[in-house]
């Protein structure tokens, strides 16, 4: 996999020798693509329901746990870092790990905001009280931001070391955390 590493950094207009700055366009791109990924992930997860409908009829609890603990983390954690990849492939910035973590955080924030908006829309007939309670509960547990921050660190390590296994390791950890979180919420809730 050595041949799959990104090319070296290009000039970004920053002072020679100075680390590149994380600009508003980088943050907006990571957050915007994270939000768009949230909408597509929800569609992808909904598409999973149709072929597995028989499983839902046989054992609804198993179907629900499988969806929230396996399918959702795999799909969501795979699409959230796309904005980071776009930033890298457009500009080749030599960001620090902290800057990659910040980009990961805002990608996760964009994803979470879109997912929350879609959840609010889907339960809008239940009334404002229910919508606000769900939103407040979801804001207490920023799992999307945490997981994509870790993925951002892994992506940053990949860009610096040229070893994609850093990214693979961190995204796998993020998927496990997300799956465990969803399992815990499902069991407790």
C-alpha cells in the first residue's frame, strides 16, 4: 500500500517555513461535506432496510441492534472524512495533527447537524416537546465529533507518514466507539 500515499504538499501561500494555516474555506468545506455525507448516509442506511425486511419481521430487536451497532457506524464513519480528503487532494496542505483533528471535528459537527435536522423533520408530527427533548439528548453526546476527530488524527498521520494503516486504524477505532455507543444507547434507552 506504499504506492497509495498522497503526493507531497504544495505551496499554500503561507510564509516560507511557517506551518500552513487552517483557513475558513477548509473548515467550511469539511463541515459542508460532512453535512452532505449525513444526508447520504441516512439514505444509505434506509436503503439497507428494504433488503433486510425479512429479518425485521423475524426478530425486530436483532434487526434494530444490527442496524444501529454495525450498519450505522460503518456507513457513517466511512463517509464523514470525505471533506478532509477533498481538502487534501485540492491543496495538499502540510497541516499539523491538531489541524487535521479540528477538520475532523467540524466534519463530524456538520454530519451531526444534518442528521439531527433530518431526525427532527422525521418526528415533527410528534410535537415540539419531543423534538427538543431528542435534540437536547443528542447534543449531550457528541459521538460524531469525537469519532471524526480521531479519524482526522489518523488522516493527518497518513499524510505525514505516507502509511495508510494509520488512517485505517483510527477509522476502525472510530467505528468501534460509534458502534459501542449506539449499542449502549439502544440497551439503556
